[in-house]
C-alpha cells in the first residue's frame, strides 16, 4: 500500500518528439506532476523522480520565462527528487546531484498506466538503459531513498522475482541477493530440503535462526509459503544493523521485507475501469531418480547372506524378521523344501531390484500449475488492487499433492486532503494430501530401515505382494494360528489405506491511516489482524498396515488362546488442530524536511505492540469408522501391554498434550537520518523492546538496541573528477540487533507425563528449566563497510565487508550441581543462559554489467549480474564444551564447540586399510585398530576438523540477453568451501537394517586390495563400532564445492503496438528450465551435494504465459 | 464525517492499547507445554516423580554403602566398578575421577524439586476442599527435603555430636533461583534443618500413604527416628520409633513369603513404609559384590534370611523388585531402632520384646527362641548384631559405623583386601567424610572444602 504512496513514477513520453531547449513555466505551489507535464509539452523531455509521499506532496513554485532543462535542474534540483530525465529517447542520469544508485528493469504496471500517460517501456527502455527507476527501499517502517541510505540493503524487484517459476517465495530469493544463502541438503529422514534463507551466516546457536519475514509492515506469523510470489512487488533484505536494528530484538538473523502489490492512487482523474493481467504456468518434472541412492546389488546381498547363514549368523528363528533367502535356507535346513528348488528361487531373487519397483510405483512425474489473475484501478482519491491465485501441484511422490488458493484485496482511499486510509485483506487456503506411500526411505517401527534389496513389491502381473519387514515368518505363522488378524505388509496395497489431508488457511487484515499535519509531519496508525489455522486429518484405515500392526502388537492372548484387543478393531484417526491469532498495532510519527537545496532530515518515532497466541491440539481416535464417524472412546492408555511372546511392555499411544504459546511484545523506536549537501548522511536508530518471555524483572532493565551510520557520496564532492567512476559512495555502520530464544525462561518450568518409574499412574512432573531472572536478549553487534560504485556506463555494483559479534547467546552453561540441575546421572547438569558468543565476518559483492547496450529496440543487449558472498562464523565462547570427539560427528546437529562453525564436520583420522582389510585409525599417538577406544575416547581436539558443512562461499552469475522481443537468461550458481560425509557400506547395518551401499562391491577382498580401496573387508556383522569408525573417518569426507546451472529462461513478447490484431496490450510467452544439474563438482565420487543419498530430482520445464489487458 | 472525528476514532483504540497495564501484558505465560508449576496438582506431580524424589532409576548417595563393611569384592567385580567407586572401595584419599558426583548432584535435585513445590504452594490459599491435597503436597515437599539433606549429611559432613560447633554443614538451598551462590551452614543448622523439615511434614501428611513412593506420617516419624539415632539422641529416637510403629508395625513372616521372581521381595511389601533407592553403582548394583564372609557366617542355619537374602554369596534381599538398593524406610528398621533405644535407656525387657517381634518372623517355624539379655550392654550388643544382620545394603551401615565409632566400645576398624593389598579405615577417620565435589568449590567463592582425608 505504501508503494502507492511512496513509490511514484512519472513517465511522460512525448509521442511527437519536438525537443526544444527552453521552456516557460509560471506555477505557484503546483504539484510536480503539473510542472513535469509543462516541461514535457514544451521540450519533450521527461523527468523521472521518486516520491515518498505521492504526487500531491511534491509541490513547487516555478517562475521562469525561459529556462533550459539543465538550468532548471541546477536551480530546482535541491527541492525536487528528480533523478533522471529522458530526452530524445535517451535517458540521462543526473550526475553528481542526485544519482541513481539502484538500477532495475522497468515493468509496466497497469495502475500507472493511464490515458494521459501512455508509457511504453520499449520506446526508451531498449534504446538506452532498460529503464532507470529509483526505488526507495523499505525497511518495513519507512521508505529510504537509496542514495541516503547508510545501511546494507539487498533488493530484488518484481522482474527478478517473477523471472523464475515456483510456488513459494524462498526459492525466488535464491541466488539473487549477496549474503543470502539458501542451502540445500537432506533431512535425517532423507527428505531433500531447501533451508530457510540465512542472511550473512548464523548469528545464534539455539535460538530460531530464521530471518524475520516482514510482509508489508508487520512480521508475518503464518507459514511463509502461504504467500503467492505473484503478489510481490519487491523484496528487500536488511543485512546490517543500520538497516535492521529498527526491528530490534527480532533482527538478529536479518530481515526480509516483502512488499506486496497494492492499489496506488493515480495523479490524474480517471474512472475506475480496471486493468487486468493474467498469468499462468505449468511445470513438468520427470520422476526422481531413486537409483541415485547408493545401493548394494541383490546378488551381492544374497551372497553375503548365504555366507553368513553358513557361518551360523542367523541363529534359530525368533521374532526378528528375516529375508526370504534366510527363510528359504531355514526351510531347507528343516527339510521343508528341496535344495534345488530353493536355489532356483534364490537365483531368481538375485535379479530383482526393489529400487526399480520403488521408482515405478512410488514416484511419478510431477505437474505444478500456477494461475494468477489480477485487476487494479485507480483515481486520484481511490484505488484498488485485487488478485486471485491458484496453485495446483501434483507431487512426484504418488498420492501427494498441494493446492493453494490466494486472494488479496487492497484499497487506498483519500478521505480528505490530510487523511488517507488503506485497507487490505489477504486470504490463503491450502491443502496438502498424502497417502500411504512409504517412499524410498520406509522406516519400520520395529527395527529394519527400508526394504531388503530384492524385495518384490508386485508380482509379474503387477499385483501387490507382501514383503517381510517387521516380523519373522515363524512369528507371523504362530500368530496366524491364533487367529490374529492378517499381519502382512503389502506396500502397494497399503498406498490407498491411508488418507492424509492437512487444510490450512490464513487471513490477514490490514488497516492503516495516515494523517498529514504539515508537509513535514504526519502520523500513521497501522493495525494488522492475522488468524491462521490448520486442520490435519490423518486416517489410517482399518485395512492399513499401520493400523493392523498396532492393533496386533497389543493383542493379548490368554492361557486358553482367546484373544483380547486393547486397541479396538477399526481405523485410526489422528487429528491436529493448529490455530494462530495475532494482533499487531503501530503508531508512528514521520517527519521529513528539506533545508536549502540539499539538506534533509528524516525521522520516525513510534510505538508498537504485538500479541500472538498459537495453540496446537491433537486427538487420536481408535476404532474409527469413516462411514459414520464413530470411534471407540474407552481406550486404556495407562496399562502396560506386551506383544504376544515379546517382553516389551508399552502403553497404547495417545495423542500428545495440547500446547499453547503466547508472545507479547512491546517496543519503542526512533530512527533519524540527516543529509548534508547531498554529500554526507548520518543515521541513527534506537529501539527498546520488552516481551513476556523474560518476565517483568528483566524487562525493567532492558538495554536499547541501537545503530549508527555514515554515508559519504564522494562523487558529489567538488574535488571529485574521476569520469570513469561517475558514482562512488562509501558507507559505514555499526549497531546491535537482537534475537530471542525460547530455550530459556525467566520462569521455573516443568513438563508432565503420566506414570513414573514405579507402577503408579500418577502424573509425574519434571523440572525442565529454572527461573533465571537475569535472562537477556541475545545481541548481535554488526559492523558494516560498504562501497557503492558505477564504473563508466557499464558496471554498477557494491562491495561490502562486515564483522559480526554475537554475544549473550543462549547456550547451555554448566550449573553448580548444588542447584539441582542434573538431568542424567553422571552428566553435568546445565541450564540455558546468556553464556555463549560467536564471531563472524564476510564479504558481499554485487555487480551488474551492461556489456552490450542496444541503441534501438532491434539491437542485441547483454547484461550480466554477478553476486559473490563469503561468510565465516565461529563459536567464540561456549561453556558446555564436551571433550569427546564422537559427540561432534553429526554435522546436522547443533553441537557448538569453541573455534568451530556451528555446523561442522569432524572425523576420525584415517590411516588406510591393513593387509587383512581392517580400517586403521589413530589412537594414543600411533596407528590403531582399537576401534572402540578410538570411537569412545578420541578427544575433539584430536579429531580431523574438516570444516564447515554449510557453504562459506556462494553466489551466482546471471546473464541476460535481449533481442527484439526475445529475452533469454541463464543463472549459474556456485557454492564453495564446505564438506559432506558420503555414505558407505556398514556391515552391521546391512543385516540389522537391510541398508546397503554400492561400496560393498569395492570392498577389500584380498591382500593387496588395500592399495586400491578404502572400503574395509566385509566384517563381523555384530561389530558395529568398526563400521562406525570407518563411516565417520576422514576417508569419507568429501568437498561439497560445486557449480550448478540453475536455470534458463526464454521469453517472447507480443505487444499491441506492434501487432494491432492482438486482443490485449501485451502477451509474453516463456519457457523456464530449472534444476539443470552440475557444471562442476569438487568430489570425485560423482555425488551431487544436493542429493547425497536420496532420489535425485529431475529437470523441470515450465511453460507460461502472461497477458496484460 | 469530519476528518477530525475520524482521527479521534483512530487514536482512541491506540490510546487504550498503550494504556493497558504493561506488567500484566508482559507477565503472560509464554508456553503451556512447559508449565510453570503453580497449582497443587503441579506440585503433587513433582512430588510424585519417583525418579527424582525416590531415586528409582537415579538414586540417593551410595558412597556410604561403598565405604562400609557389608561386602567385599574380588578383582572381577572391582574391575567392573567405576574409577570413583574403586577409590571409595579402598577408602582412597581422593575419590572422584569425574567432575560429576551423583551423590551430591542427585539429592540436591530432590531439594530443588521440594523448593519449587514449596515456593509455589506458598502462593496458594487452598479452599477447604483442596486442603487435604495441599497438605499432602506441602508435607511431601518438607519430607523429601529433610530426607535428601539427611542422605547428603551422611556423606559430606562429619557425624553429629551434641554441642558440636563444626561449621562444615551442608549448603542449604533456600530459593529456586539459578543465580544463587552457596556457603556451608553449620553442622548444627544442617541437622536443625533436617529435623525442622521432617517435623513440619508430620501435621500435613496422612497416617499412611496410597503408594510407597508417597511420604506419610509413619514415614516422617520413621525418618525422624533414623535422624535422632544418627545424632545419638536415643530417648527422642525412641519416641519417634514408637510413634511410627503405632501407625505401621506389620512385619512379613518370612516363612510365608513366596519369592516373587529372581528377587525374593516386592517393592511394596508390607514392611515398606516409604520407598527409596540408592544410585545403582558399586556394591549397590545388586549382585555385583559378595557379602562380608563373617557376616554371612553369622546367620544360623534356621535363619530364613540366609536363604532369602543371599544367592551364591551375594546379597539379593533388597526390598525392591527391580534390584535397586533399598534405602527407604521399613518397619524392621524401626523395630531394631526402638530395640536399641530401649537397650540404651535401660529397658532390657522392651528391647528383647522388640527383637523377639522381629526375629520370630525371620526364623523358620519352630526354631525361634526368645531373646534374653544379662544386662543393658548385653541387650545392646545383641540388638546391634541383629541390626547388622537385618539391615544390609540399605545405606544404613555407614551411618551406624559413624555413630558407633564415636563410642570406643562399639568402634570398628574396617579392613578390605583388594588385589592383594590390605586397606584399613580406622574409627573416626576423616575418610568417613567425603570431599565436596571440586566443581562446587570452584563455582562458589565461599564454599569451604572438608578436612584433608
């Protein structure tokens, strides 16, 4: 909404260029728009300017009989926010006065498009610069002219945001802004994840590391994926303290300010005839490649299985599940089956590959559709913007889909000259569906992880087959005899036996009013109400394996073999209800005044308040009948039951307890900047926050978070005469941002469960945290040094260096044992307090080169954008350092160690294989095979510190080519300076979990092999420590560095002005290709670090069309 | 509408928001899943945490038992002990090899839980309907705190003597604040705190409890008698033993005991007044030590305890079904304590009667002969002998040794042979007092360490 007010572009293009050098103008306190029109009519010269306050605000008195543009600008420029002018189809950047510092492509916005201002971008855009617009950057509280900014702002505009195709916003930010890292990896469960953008590395250990998302004016409390990228006008990332400290305690991880598209008042009277645009895209992606998972061949697995069988490893059958081969061998041994028959069956199993079947039955090509319609209209007193979007994604996992509907309506009304009101409503609804598809990483609750390599999911006719997974055939036989319900698992039959659907909605209502007292002073009141919720409905039908397994494992058998069912037959329904309600209010006084020509003071002061309540409730119904909604409410959740013939007393699982979180925030803030002679800018901000997390005693002694900054626009100096460097600006800032951790509380806290160690069924309380009245905000001090420059007419860019020092971080601190903090006997008791600190520094570089500048629309244009970031952050102080090295093996776990990045790879020193194929490590100063001692006793200081498991250097290069109506661009990204641990064969997991690895084929098999392989000889399957040493040794750590071709966009525009037969103003066709794969990788194992041991996603192809009516 | 009116309409709610009371707004409870203990039920749940309050799965100090003479070890068992336990077995000067000392850490956790409950309950004004549950929670908190401090005192302070002005008592935790710093109270204050806590619990607790994990009046009396006995205040100990036995006096007849499983007794057998367990380490790991040979030889063949208490020379007679070393309160202990107090106060008949009441339940049917004593000292010696034979592996022997050593006539020099080396512990040695963990000394500027061992 503010964009309407604050970002105003005036384009007056003379269709009959009749340039005259001079013009006359006699107006008194007239809007600039009027003066511009006078100038345009007389000279054909178009002024470009920005305004923070809309067209009415900029008023001037001009009394000139005959004046040239140049003289006019010299005389009046100090009063006017004019940035450039267009004359004879060329755009002139006004040098050394007010200089353009951000360059972005112009797009035609229908709301700006009115009858008197017929703007055609291409008329000048392609001839000179693609269009130069000074976009004031937004920090969520105010708009700041870029040339007066001292802080570090990363900015992307609509053109760049809509360059790519995706459902979510985070992926649109990726590879566009220096300092913002969107790392890719996989979760512990093997699900590919794109991490939440990290702004300039981590600044916290245990607190939420997500940047603060601000949508328009307020922090967004819903799921950020609710926001339709098509609704976004631009995105600003606040990277340093001067930019972000206005957000106080929530700015420690950087702030991503998202400005949506809004209704904008027009400067000319016009009817409310709407302008429409429509866009639509469909994205196809082939099914993912599960063969990317390293796996042992069925033949190898079976051979190893037989060898172990012969050595007596698979002892007398018990409850442990066995593979069909072992079952057959058992039957042969028992004389139940003939050897030759068994051998023939085993031979055929060697040709089976469960991955082939998983690929076929669990995955499919995905199709994502996106449709978006928007309408807007504006008059001088009222404007609206309406949009509706629909996303329909059929995921590559069979049975999964995602649907989203978004609707927005934004109005701006000028009630009277001083009073303007804005309202906005945004509604999102989405639904996520899934079925019983176990995917490639099926995890049994009973021990085995995944299917054995030759599991057969379907027979030759495609009929579902049962797989042995959780219980031995003998056990199933025994329970079958007792008339237990069917206990077999047929993965393919099970697909339809589960229906999961999660429906979420989010409603955002904004009201804002601004009352203008004088030109310099106005008061704003803003209020936002947000209510979001989600209802998860997870039905495991009576026929599903999940349900049958749970029911059967609780069946009790009495001495006369009668069965009783503690869990009643029927389906199992899990319900999740999540609800979020937030109120945010803000009262803000804005002041801005110009003195003389080039001095300006901008200041804001405000007060804001927020209340956020989120609740989560769970419910579980047993014996659920989907036909009539009935269920069994008499479940005994207290008694311990053992499964038949097993001794594992457990209680019937019940729904988790409900949870509620309440966040209350109060804040006061002040932000001011003064610009002297358009040369020097000084900025300062201070903010004080209070929250209910800390209790009143801490809040009463809060320390304000503050920042200060300086900017020097060197090229405005009189002495400055470097022509090839027409623009040069130096910035320096320092300040503090904050962060909040929920780990610690000012209150004594406890959790409760039912039943303790003894058989009592009392509620049992555990104290989880002690009252700590000294708790404080985490603080991140940031120093930033920036240089903005333009080299000739070709290159613009900025280079920034920053240093961060995060103190008072919430970390585990060893407590005096007398405090009673001990949780686990023998382990130090600890508590969370402001005890840790981190250091970080880095460089961000952004360059834009207009390598070829077409002189007319038919000429070839080539623009390159390059971004580079380097970021290093290390734990500087952490009190609860563990010395044992094995505590630091999980690179995905937060395990802070002084001097290391938070996510780091540490490994055991690798000394190769010996002449019997055993892995050799290093212990007590010499090579050793005492794997247990090595694993348990190697100190962290004696480990190999491989380095960060997150990229430390990253960026992208984007080339854009334009020719006539064609545009093509491609983006190349790079991520460097980090490591990953590649998986390999674990001989203990091979039969304990049935997870194998192709490295099995490379194993040491005979003396001499140690020279060619690092894979140990097949070992004792019970010796897991040997495997754990090998798997965590430095031999398997690889460099993750890689360069990747991210995407290619090709588009073609048709416009009515060229093709009068077109029924609309403009139509754009585009083709977007993404996930195009690696161009280079550092590792020699052929592993794409995005897909280390998970199915590799295929290339995506999007076809789309945008139409403007 | 006038613009001015509209402006006021906008400003009014803002003024209201701004005026809403800041402290109330900022005092809202941030998270329901981490409940701040405030209600009686919350506090009772803390008290019902049998892991923390009764030591099941965690445990009360075991260093006393490890230092006592109930057991001996061969090199096999010794090798299985932790280094700290190995040091305690041989009464080494420095005991701890690990910065964390469970014997200190775990009871202080019990103290914390009690303090949290007491603080929360202090803010509650119960209705008439809630009075009973309020009393149970508050009485339990007092009881557990007294119980835990007593366990600590047996390990980390010297035995109590009348008129002792020893300044090296326990640090007494008063708050729940994480920033609290500690100094040691005097020994006198420590015992006063223990007695005050236990006494405070008496009017609040019900006579008997619904579960052995919950304290009762019987348990509070029984605990007070244990405390006064350790302080050698025999007349007072007698009174409390008597009070306890008036509520709970049942003894199991071992002739009718049907072993429940591998271990003969159940956790809630009729003698248990209050259940608690020591940390399962060293000899308190049941089955990982041999019972002292002389002690084992002292049981008559017709003594059923020989069969129920021991298996292949190892003690299995814990009043617990999961093999935790029992350090709670049971009626047999109270009978023996009362018998001792009778003997020490010259009431030979009553002393012998109490001994008879107990021993008739321990001997096989038909083999029991009533006890007689020639004089008070003879009575005392007999009671002490039976006490030794009845109350094994209950953490009581250490306390008994400490107090009995203060009287030359009942003092004992302990010896133990480990790997061919003979170790001795002379009566009243400073090694009867373990060091306070170095961690605690380091973190508290004014914390004084115990005398050099």
